[in-house]
C-alpha cells in the first residue's frame, strides 16, 4: 500500500515538473490598439516582448526557448498569450515624454483561459535618458513586464498592480488609452413611410 502511494506521488510530481508554460508567438496587437505607425515599425514591440518573455519562460522551464508558434499542438503545456493594446511612444527620444506599454495576458490550459490580467508599465527619459531613443525607453517597459509575468505565471495568487502614470505624464495630461470597444455594425433603420400625394380627381 505504501509502495503504491509512493509511486502515485512520484507520478504526480513528475507530471507537475513536466508541465511547462510556453509563450504563444507571434505576440499580437489588439485590432483597435493605439500605436503610432512609425513606433510600431521601428521598435518592433511584439518581437521585443517575444524575445524577453520567451527567454524568461525558457529559463523557468529549464528547456527550449520558451515559445511555441500559434496553431501548433501544445500537448499538456500551458500557453501564455499576450496581446498589445496600447503603446505610448511618439518617437523623438526621451524628450517627447513618458513611454508606456499596455497589454493583456492570458494563461490557457487545454485551450481554455484559466487566468487573465492586464499590465501597463511606464518609463521616463529625463536627464539620464536624454540620449536614449524611444525604442530603448520602451525596452525598459518590456523588461518590467517580463518581471511581472515571471511572478504571475508561477504564482496564481500574485496580483499585478496597475502602475500609476508618472508625474511627467500627469502634468502633461497624458494617459494610457484603452482600446476602443468593437461595436457591431448596426442595421440601417427602416425608411420612414412617406405619404403619397392623392391622385387628382377627374372633372367632367
């Protein structure tokens, strides 16, 4: 009986150790994500996140690069799906103001979402970052997001707290915008009834 219990525990432990979390790549943008086209093209935020988060998961898993292509069989692995909802970074380096990345993260088990969270992280240029480009500043945001995800993936009780806007953003009246809701197209209202003119009466 004890031997059977030991074997059962060993099998369960092996299953837990075998279970890994893989980042689904490519990282995507929300259809209504707010992002300047030049920043999107130059900085390649999706690749930035894929590299950092994938590397982090690879270290946690102690095998592979921590990623899996969208559409491939995930087996018993847990999938981490990221979607960028907003990028605050208008180019021009540090002096154009604070930069920020906002995204949603989902953990999928057997194809179903088990946990979901929103993450936004800011970074400010300033004197020490005056000669840094926008992409370099956004990399700091990506690094902070990767650290958040490392703890969130490992600990279901860990809550990611939304980062308040820095004073530079508050003073400038800058906020991280939320993606516009997708509103289904409405059917055209029926045309109003137009009264027809009465036909003239014939006279003798």
